[in-house]
């Protein structure tokens, strides 16, 4: 009996680790799962972001947003985004319950009318605040949202990376595929190339100024999204990350949406 | 034109000093100032009305949040209007202390509360009085003094409101357009209750979401925000209207359901005490959004809503049996350019009403807003017949700080 368990556990061990027989799809999924595992357990955080939108002529405008995020076990994160600038939309707040599969639950608070409005989140390919980021780029990334395929390993600026493709599961995505450069040591996403519905190059996201938080989690300080088709770009800068601030479910309901400032 | 009786004002000022004295950090000052021009292409029908006007508005906002999460908000409002003395007015939109506890939220002071889901008519929204002199779209509200306690639980949110003081509706005055032929005389206001504006009104509301459904159930007991307008004459023999505020009971339900790109919405109410007969009213419809239309960043929303009131022609609103259609275009550009075109058709007559609202930001602080409203084919017995010549073009430039 003991011998049988021993054989079984050896078999399972080999099954779970990368092997010669692993397909590129299996390897891609394994990488995504490992990445997700490393991201788990942060519990909650608050952070500020500034988005600078730049058009083809180089004219700039900016948006200031404060973010609160709560990790939800077994499902997507809950988040609250509070707009500070431009001033005419100050106080506008978005409450988002992401789900691993299916549409998210979203409510928008409009401070001038004091109105909470349920909004449709079915189409996540739309622009987030007029930027080059789509809603699907900024909401929580879950393993289940894509299928994967490992392409190759590659050195990028001295860092050994996995290069893999991911294919959105959800049918209204603005993309056919994304090519991801993920560093093998810390699992930081360094770059993503987005391909539109016609499989033409659409955007490139480059992430930099990574910082490690709680001795575990690597978050980018700078996210630069460039649209190759329109010549527009958006520079997103994160600051003031604070983890485990005591946020709970209570901070992510319609009442807290109304009083968020 | 007293906005608040002096007793209320004194209480607010005292409360203000008390709160200001305990400030430690994080004072936040924001708001807007703006200038507006209105042009009426058709000559006025009623004596005293002007064909154009200019106006200035200011709405600063002071906010302070305490360490505990509790907060204080103060939002005064002032508008000066060149044509209408009634539209030149001051109001305290907000003067609220929010006490945030683990199990509940308590809000004391003057506030604005919104209930409802639909776009064209806000049927069940009843806590605040409409500032009709400010704009005929009825989306501007007067600050309402209240005590509100709110409990949020897994099973939903429960709100209880005590409304100790009633605010009279503002009406367009003699010099203003978008009014009836007889002006409303607010000095002769009548109340059913002997307590008049000091009648204590009560309301409660339960709201929650169940997956794709959002549900709100509410009960209101007290002074109707909507007056019954009685015909009379002034000492000179001119026809006038006298507002009479009755004691009503209103039970209401509002719903929204999201399914893919579809948003379905509905509001319904049952009211007793207003006029001789109890009545039902409802409104509902859909909003469908096409994302990234014409291969661009633009979103195009299509709105369809139906409004019905069982009093039909006896209704105290213009929407007794009307169908509305709307198209909302959001450019999703850096200037947040948006436009909403709407069309409201009376189903019992040929009367229709068209509107266009558009806005665009310039730089980081300026917002330009344009509104166009026109009334077509108003029959002589229609609610808006007196406003048939009041096609309006309005443009506003506001600086947000």
C-alpha cells in the first residue's frame, strides 16, 4: 500500500511540473496560474493615479483618480475609483465588482444629481475616461478571462522573460490576442502588445518603475499605452500605494459609493 | 423672498461654528462659477416676458473629512438672472454633517437625495423640492433639511428620513419664459396641514441589488412636493395661480435590470391625498449602448421610455401618456464631448417636445454646455400650451475649481 502511494505521488509530481510533453498551451496556462498565485493575498490597497492623455499633435490633458481595491476570495476584485480631476467630473465614482467569468457589476455615482446609476459592463472594449486604456485593460485580471499559449523565452533588457499569447474568452473584447512579456524572476508584466479584431497591431503597453510591496507584490509605477493606429498615447502614473488599510466589504457598497470623496 | 426662516438659518450657523471649531486637517474647497445666455427666437406671448436673458451662477463647495471617516459638507448656491426676479435666487444646496459608524450612517442637515432609475421623467424622486425657476427640466433641487439614518447590511440598505421643514417649489416669475399665462403667486401659498411648512414629513426606503437587478421600495408620508395650482386673481384683476400643498401618502417602486448591453428601467408609484382621486403613475423603458460605433472611440446609446398617469388629462404633470425616445452620443475624447437628443411625444394628441443637450470641456477647468428645447403642435388643451412659443436656446460657460 505504501509503495502504491509512493508511486502515485511520484506520478503526480511529474504531472504537475513542466515536462517535455507539456504543450505550449499548457505551459502558457501554467505561467498565468503562477502569476495569479503570486498576486494573491494582498487583501486590499488604496492608490492614486494620474493619467496624461496625449493626442497626435502632442496636446495633453490629465485625469486624477483615487483607487480602492478589495481582494475577493474565489472571485474578481471589488474596486472604487473616485475622479478628482478634471474638476467638472470631480466626485464622480465608479463601483466595480469584477467576476472571473461573465460581465462585471458596475454602478456609477453622478454627484451633481446625487444619482447612483447601474451601468452596462457587457462591452469592456470601450475607452476608460477617454484614454487609450479600455475598461478591459484596467479591471482586475483573472486567469479565467483568457486562454494561453507560450511562445518562447527571451531576454529583455537583461531580464529573462516568458513570451506568451493570451486570447480573450469574452466575445466582445476589442482584441483577438495579446502578446505578453513577463519576467521569469518576479513575474512582472513588462510589456503587452494588443492586436485588434482584425489581428492588426493596435496598442503597446509598457510598464516600468516597478516597486515591491509587502516584500512580495511587484506593482508598476508607470504604465505607458501607445495606440499605433491613432498616434495617441496615455501615460498612467501610480503613487501612494497603501496596503491592508482596513478596507472591507462595507467600503464597497452603494452607500459607500455615494459618500466616497 | 426668504429661503429659510431665520430660526433654521440660526441653527445652521451655530452648527457650522461648532463643526468649524473642531477641524484639524484636510479642508477641501471646490465648485463652479458660470455665465449663461438664453435666447427665445419666438416673441413672448405673456405680458412682462423677455426674449433673451443673461445670468450668472456660483456654487462653491466646502468639504471636510474627519479621521473617523465622518464628514461635513457645505454647498451654497446663488443665481442672478437679468429677466426673471424669481430666478435670481439663493439656496443652501447642502449643509450636512455625516456621522459614520460601524453599523449605520447618520446624516443631519440640509441635503439632496435622489431615488429612481429612468432618464426622461424622475417619477418616484420625492425627498427634495424641485427648483423649477432654475430650469424647467426639473433636475435642479432645493436643499432639504433632514435627519437620515441609513443601515447597510448583506440583505440591503434601509433608510429612514425625518423631514422637519418643507420647501416651497420655485416658479418662473413674470419676466421669465417657460411658464403659464398666469404667474404663480408664492405669497398666497396654501397648505392642507395647519402646521404648514413645519409639518413633519417621513419617508423610508429599502434598496438592494440581486445580481443583475437593482430594486428600491419606498414609502413617503407628508406634504406633497407637487402643488395643486388653484386659479385666482390678484388685486388688479390679473389671473394668477395659487399653489396648494396637500398631505399625501406615496408608495413607490423603482427597478433596473441589466442584460448585456441592455439596461431595463422602471418606476411606479401609488399616491393618495393629491386631488380627489388616488392614482397610479409609472414610467419605464430601456437604454441600449453601442460601444465604439463606426470603428471609433464613440459610444452611442439609444433610449426609449413610456410615461403614464392614470389621471390622464387631469394629471398635474405634462407626462400623462407620453412616449420618449433619445440618442446619447459620447465621443470619449479628451474633452469629454457628449450630446443627448430627445423627443417626447404625447400619445393622446399631436403635441411633442424636442430637446438637445450637449457639453464639451475646454482645457482642464472650463465646461461649455448648450441646451435647445422646442415645443411642437401644442393643442389648446395641452399642459404646455402656454409655453408653445418658448423655444429656447441656452448656452452656459462654467469654470470649475
